[in-house]
C-alpha cells in the first residue's frame, strides 16, 4: 500500500512538471514557427515585386508562323454563333 501511494505522488508530480514545461515551451515553439512563416512570406513578396514588369507594356518574344498568316489549326476549336439575350 505504501508503494502505491508513493507511485501516485511521483506520477502526479511528474504530470504537473510536464504540464508546466509544455505551457512554457509550446508558445515559444509556435512563435518561432510563425516568425519563420512571416519571413518566408516576406521573401516571396519581395521576389515577386522585383520580377513584375511595368503595367501597360507587353513583350512578345515569339509569334508562330501560322498565327502570322491568320490561319488557325483545327485543334483551336470552332466559332459558335450566339444571340445576346436581354
């Protein structure tokens, strides 16, 4: 009986110590994860802002020969007539 009571006291003490450590350590862990995510987001935003071209300008590097002549291949689809409904 004496051993059972001793075991219970030790188990309860360990549980309280573990709870205290978790309450102390988890907020620090989550804070570091949030900081890393914010830094990653900032880096992506900075990277995207440096690569954007000025608005209103279009740069065409290559135009296929069949597009220049106005001919479209059959794989482009077909024109469908429609009526506007008001």
